[in-house]
């Protein structure tokens, strides 16, 4: 048995994986069909795609960029800065004479990026951490999960505030700080699932065939966790975008002249009563629509991928 | 946000110099309704504060709000009137002898809020306490500035506080001995650090002596409520010596962090005074003309180049500094961004400073088009073009107002000169640390006069100044400022210093501040013409609608 | 059960110590100190102040003194910013405020959220359901730093019904707006969670059996459906409660309540080391406490789970 050559061993494993893959394909296919039947989720997805496209293409349809000041209108937002086609400020201007359309597009890019990159960081860390803990088991599992428990009893928002105060501000830190504190839930969920998957026959077979631990985790355990990861991701993205907006509210987020949904909304909120409704209205509309999309997509994915719900 | 504590009015003191050796005495000052005014039934004054008081202990107070409250709760030897002139407080008169090195104050008979008499011993106790290392007051430096005999040694811990040069000759005579002659010493006693404290109370309750239930004061009001970061209430102190001339019964301060919410609450009638949010002055002046005020203040807003060894090479070229300063359209910043009547600044010292005449500097008289053309020319001469643009970071501390100014300045440079200035904002403590260590390229700065005289501003740019974060150094300026201290005509020196600064441009002056307030029409007596904004609530009163 | 609680308490202590260590180190790493000011203080003055607050000692001694004071005297030290107060005083003043509106918000969020969720589930796919879902998603995405100023404009400026802020010892009319602003998004989450799990329970076999037996709907819901459908909601409540308390920064800023949230942010910004550590420890302990309570309730609700 030990002398079984490498090629053959891989064959066995591949067969086993293929078996799994066939099963997986039908699972994904079913989920896809279920998802497509969910009107709210599909509408959400389409809107989100459109919004993302607009955020990246939109800036090419306006002569204004997100940081340039319209000197003819600066300080005159209330009387001359309302949205209009004539001067091509489609969403109007802010109190410094900057184009709200261009800024909203730019803010949308950043906020979506925070959501996606932050979630990617969280998912990546959580996935591996949880998978390793669950797969190795025993004392390692115990220690790793104890550590997560400790981290989870730290008031996260406070730690993020301290982080920004200590390390100053940068987009990179924003992604990291937000992502780094969101992985613990992911790790717990993944660990639980891994424990369940670990004892399945195909894993035991692969192990018997001598596949190494890491390779087992990356090739066999993690792919089977994708369903739960997708659901969790769709829930995490909007919550991270909300977190970013809170950080912006505290004045700790993104650096001017760059902006984000949170920063734009916060600026607009300050002008709420001063006769420039477009300064809050457009950014918050994008924000709310974006959030609705994420929620509907999240719900749709959960219904589609989590069969026990039906 | 960078408003500093206002200290003493040097100008007023200089005006009094002539009679300094004679016994100087004054008339009293209090709320004085004009004929025909009917007083309102409810004499409560409620105002908004940005943040709560860190302390109400006169020897520890270091912020503007805290000083405002301390002036209501305690009274020092001297006070200021509505125009910032010196008037008597607990002192009835004073005499300066020995060439302004010995000051003798005659005190009036007055009481603490518990009925005990206020005596010279209370001042002696308070002043020793202020200098005592154990009290660890951040304002020990102020006691040092007062040049009281032995103060430096006491602060260092080399001498016992009892050796401080202040003594009670009898219950109503206080004598202070100075180490150097200070003609304006009496003005310095209007500052909270020098207010008396009640020894028995402090010793009984320790740090808790400032709680409403413990505090004993000698001001026109007593503290009855102090909820940190929420509100304080002060009510009339019937033991105050001038109680009969006090009209306002209650003073309430409310902490409201957000200026827009504060304005909403003002408009809802919850407040009698609040600050106008940046950019809203014209609209409010139009809708509420009788309640909206803008008046000059003793503060200057500028950006400083880092000219130390750690600073960028580009800024060592005078042409670059000039180009950047010329390209700023200061009228746009004051009229279209801040909109609160701020004064465009081409020189450092505000025009509102007592006895200071704003000197004419060449670029101040040009049109903006001329300045822009000159800026483009100078920057090209210095070797920076659109292909090889000048790049630097501009640092400011987190605040909505500073952000606006920084954004507009950077865009002016970008669009006129092709300069790429990257904005960097940092929260206050980080900003101070970074700027203080010359770890920046260009940074925001602002200064509010400690006293009402031009040297409070111009001293900042001397080589030795602790606030010269750009590390500009000019021997002639140092010399001029040193000789101004003893000169009878210091104005000439100040003019020359401003001209040197315009020629070398170590900082870019941007604007001079105004105070922009909403004040309830019913409330009378706000000292709009006191550029240091020292107010005493007992001078206010409310008229009926 | 007892063993579980003992275990939790035992593990809480090292967690809190780690938290103290973490915030201690982070604060010391932050640029600037509590006494950094615009005009640098003279060396002697700074030395006096540092001596008073023990900042002249090496780090490990400062840390040890802090922990010693905390453990043996429950003393969190003097505040560096509020010179007349100790951290204990500040917490004694601010924490009841935060707890008052936190508890009210929690109660409102749970009661309204659950009712909304149950109603939506029972009337599944009717206009009532759609309205409930719409409201709850809308409420969930509207940040409370938008809602707070809007509430002040409506109830204070336009209607003149409620004071626009302040606490006034917790008088009822000062509590209403903070509670609305704070509870809304949590209420929405609870409503959505309740609806989801209620739907699942209502579709389960035993409820169908009950229906088939002809039991009245009211009995089915209150006797049989609520308890099992609370499980997923329950696990949300612990973090939600802590979230209401920590998320109170916005409430404190807009309504000037004098609660702990704003004290924390200000302590971080003004480098008030001891106040910051005090609040971190307090909220760390709260987090642990509430997650323990949730675990116990969880076991009570679901007999399958053993502690």
C-alpha cells in the first residue's frame, strides 16, 4: 500500500473528488434555480450590478471629477447648485462647489470596495482559521477557539476606534481594520461545518490514500464549505459598509478628497436644514438602495443554499 | 478648536502706566439696563458649549469654557469690562512701587458663599497652591510668567511654596513681590489661575471640593449642578458683594457637541446663545437679523512651511513660498467658504489687536489676477512645471472647517499652478505631536492672542518661540521683537517684522477670525467689543419680549 | 450549570487582563500624550504633572499599579482629562445613563421587533407582511446618525413636543428620542430574524399537526411556536445588547446625554489613558456577562443543548 505510486493515489483522490463534484454541481444548479425564482433577490442583484457599473463608468459621462471645484458656484450651493443638466451637475454641488454626481460615484466605489475587500479579508482569515481548528481538532482546536472567544468578548467598535487613533488613517487600514475584526464569526461557523465534513467517507478515503493535511483542507474541506461561506459573505458585506459609515461619522475614515457613502452622508446630514437637500439625498439614496440589494441578495442566497429552510 | 485661553490685557495696563505708582482705583461695573427696558420675569441664561468642563478648580482650569464658568463662580483681584479694560474685582485698588516690582492690593470686604470673609490669606493660599508642584497645575507656567519672587524654584520643588513672594500684610492687604518689573502685572490677576480658593474646603474634600455640594466660592454665582458632559447650573450667590446689582438669576450651560443640532435647538428656543455653523452666517443674518452677530476676534489662521532640516527642499526656495501664498484667493475663502465675515489676511497680526496698525505689504494691494500671474511666473522660475509638478503634503487637524479650507486651498494650487498638494488630516493629539516634531511638510496653524497686543502674535515667529513649528529663523526679527519689549514705540518694530515676513513668507496667512454667534434678542449685555470674549454672566440681563 | 458559570468567570479574568494590556499598550503607542498641548508645557511643569499621575514610572510599574488598584481596591484611577474626577466617578455618572436608555432601547427593540416579526410570519405573504418587511429593512439601513438629527428637527423644532437633548436626570421626555434612535435598527434586525425563524417553525410538522387538530391559531402561536422560534433571535440579543451600549456614541453626541459612548471616544482622542482603560474593561466585562446570560437562556430554551 505504501508503495502505491503517486499517480495512482492522485487518481483515487480525483475520482472521489469528482464524485463529490457531480453532487456539488447539482446542488449549485438547484440553488441557482431557486435563487432565480426569488424576484426580490434577482432584482437586487441586477440593481447592484447596474450600480457598480455606474460607479465605474459614470465618471466618464461628466466633465467634473470628484475633487475639482466649480469656481463659478463655490459657496453658492443653495441658490445655484441644484441638480441641473445645463451645467452638467446632474446631482448638484456640495457647499464647496464640488460635483455631487462625481463624488457619489467615487464614494460608491470606495464603499463597495470596503465591503468586498473587508469581507474578503474576513472570509479568508475566518475560513482558514476555522478549517484548521476544526480539521486538526483536539488541543489545537481548543486553544484556537478559546482565542476566538476572547477576541469576541472585546468590544470591537472600541478597538477599531483605538486602531485608527494609533495608526492614523489610510484606505489600507480601513480595509484591514474592518476585515480583521469580522472574521471570528466566520471562523466559528467554518469550524463547526468542518467538524461535520471531517468524518465524511470521502475525506477518510483521501486521508487513507495519504493526502497531506493542508492539501486535504484546501482541496476537499474548504470547497465543501462554500455554501455557508457565500451566505455569510452576503450578510457581512452590508454590515461592513455600515461599519465604515460609522467610522466616517466619527471623522476617522477615508481621507479627503476621497470620499465614501458614510462620509458623503455625514457631510450631507450636516447641511440637512440649509436648503441643499440634494447633498444628502443622492448619496443616501445610493446607500439605501445598495443596502436593500445586499439584504435581498443575502436572503435569496440563504433560501437557495440552505435546504433545511424549506 | 485651537482657540487658546485668553490671559490678560497688556494694552490696558500700558494705558494705566502713567499713574502706576499712584494709588489706582476704579468705579464698579454691573448689569445696567437702559431706560425703558422692562426686565423679563424669567432671568435664566442658557448657552451651548462644545464640550464639558475638564475642571472647575480655578488653579487647574485651562480651557475657555472652564474659565468662563470660573469667572462666575470665583472672583479675582481684577476683572475686565465690556471693552476689555481693567476694573476692580475683590481688589479695591492697587499700588505699584519699587519700579513695578512690588504690588500692594487693597481688598474690599466681601464674603465667601458660606458667609465667611474673603481675606488676603485666601489669595496667598491660592497662589501658593497654583505654584505648588503637588497641585500639578498645567498653568504653573502662568505663575512663572507673572514673575513672582521664587516662583521658578517653587515649581521645580527646590523651595517650599510658603517662600513664594506673596503675603498678606493684614486681612485686607495683599503684597506681591516680583523678580522682574512688570508694568502690566495687575492685568494678569484677572486670569482664573489667580482666583482665590477656600482653604478649609479644599483641605476637607480634596479633589472633590469642586462638587456642587462642597464648593465654596466668592463669585456672583454658586454651582448647584454639574453633570459631566451634560450640563451645569449656577444660581445667584446672595453673599456676593455686588449682589444687588446682579439681575440674572440662573446660568445654565449645556454640552452639545454637534453645532447643527445646537442651532436647531437654539431656533427651538432652548438656548440663548450658540455658535453659527460655518457657512451659515449670511442665511441666518437674513432670516434672524437681530440675533446674528459677527465681530472680530484676536485670532489668526495660517499655514506654515516646514523650514527646518527635515522640511522639503522646495520650500527653502523663497519663490516657491511666495507663489503658493499668492495663488490663494483669500476672498473666496472668507466670503464663499466660511462666510462669517472673516478678514482675508495678508499679514500675521489681526487688525483688531489693540494699538496695532496693519502695515501695507505689496501683495496685499494687488488684484488676485496680478497675484496669480506672479505666482505662475515665480513657480516656473523655481523650476516647477506641469510636467514636473511641485508635490507636498498639507497637514491639518480633523475638523469640518479646516477640511473645507484645506480642500479649497489645494484645489486653487492645483488648478492655477498644477501643484499637487495631498491632504492629510490627523486627530488633534497626533497632529500636535507630528507638527511639534517637524515631521510635516506644510501644516495648519492658528493662534489666539494671549493678551491684546501685537507681540502675542509676532513673538511666535522668533527663533526661540515654543510655537514656531516651521522653525523659521531671522536674526533681524529676533532683534526687533526683543527691543520691542522695552520700546516706547513698539509699533515701528511690529511693522518692520510684518514686512520682513511678507518678503520671506515663512507662513501663509489665510484669514483673521471672527466670532459668529446667535444671541437671543432678549439677552442684553453680551460684550461684543471685548475681542478676548471674557464675559461675566452678572453683567447680563433679559428683557421682556 | 454552576460549573459552566464558574468556568466562564474563570476565563473572564485572563480575558480582561489581556484587554487591559492591549488598551494599555495601544494607548502608549498612540502619538501624543494626555498632556500634549498646543503650546508645549515647560519641562518642570510637565515633570510635576507626570509625577502626580505616576507617568514618570516605567511602563511595567504603571501597568502593575493599575491592575493592583483595580483588583484590590476596584479603583480605576484618576481621569487625566477631568482633573476633579476619578474614573470611578465618571463611570458612576455615565454608566447609569447609558444603561437607562440602553435597557429601554433593548426592551422596545425586543417587544416591537418580535411582535412585528411574528405578525409578518403569521400573515405571511399578505400586505401586512410586506409592510413589516419593508419597514424593517428600511429601518435597518438608515444610519442612526441621520435619524438622530431628523428626530430633533421634527420633535423639537417643528412640533415642540420634546427637548432636543440633555438628560436632566433621566426625565422621561429626555429619554424618548435617544431610545427611538438607538432601538430602531436593532428592532428591525430582530423583526427579520423572528419572522424567518417563525416561518420555519410554522412550516414544521408538529405545528401542522396542531393545525390539523383544529387548535386555535392563537394557542398554536403562543403555546407551541414562540419558544422554538426564539432560538436564533436569542443568539442575536447578546451582541445586540452590547451593541446598543457601545453604539451609543452617536446617541451621546446628538442628544448630549452624558453617557459612556462619547466619554470613550473622547478618552481615546484626548489620550485619557485611565478613563479609556476603565471603559474598555467595563464594556469587556459587560460583553462577557451578557454572552454568558445568553448561553444560559439558550440552554433553557433548547433542552438539546448542554452547558
